[in-house]
C-alpha cells in the first residue's frame, strides 16, 4: 500500500546555489542541512537536494512514493520490468529508501518510514 507522493529529491551540482534557489521558492529554512543532503518541509511535501545524486544515477528529480512494505513494492517493481538503481537501504532514523528506473528511463523512488 502507498500513502502517495510526499517526497521529491533533486540531484544538484552546486548545493549552495540550489539551497538559495529552493529557499527563495519554499520560503522555509531546511530541516536538514548537511554537506550530503539538504531537506525542506513545505506545504505537506518533503523536498530534498542531493549533491551526490548525479553520481548515483539520478538524471533528474526523483519522486518518492511512501509505502508500508518497501521490500515487497521493490520486488513487485523489479518483477514488472523495473531496473534496480538503488537497493533498499536505511538512511537514518529507520527511514528506508530505494529506487528503480522504468523502461522509459523514468526514476521511481520508494520510502518506508519506521
């Protein structure tokens, strides 16, 4: 089961410039501000900036579907023809993320919170 799209992560090359732009857009301070990730919460959405995203195969923003069984959803996507981009991994606080690429090159992310 999914609770919908609640998170989008942008790969960025210049984190300082991206923070300036998204700060101006969202008009909130980041809740996470680390050299490896900056995250904002605005209007019920989580917007992330990943300075390592391009190196991880991100070709553009990745929408993340929030699910209650990341392993099951990931297996279903792979069985349906998705290509594994990032296997499920804990990114802190029990939050698990994974991503796949569809046949058209679109990226699909999954998030499961503890």
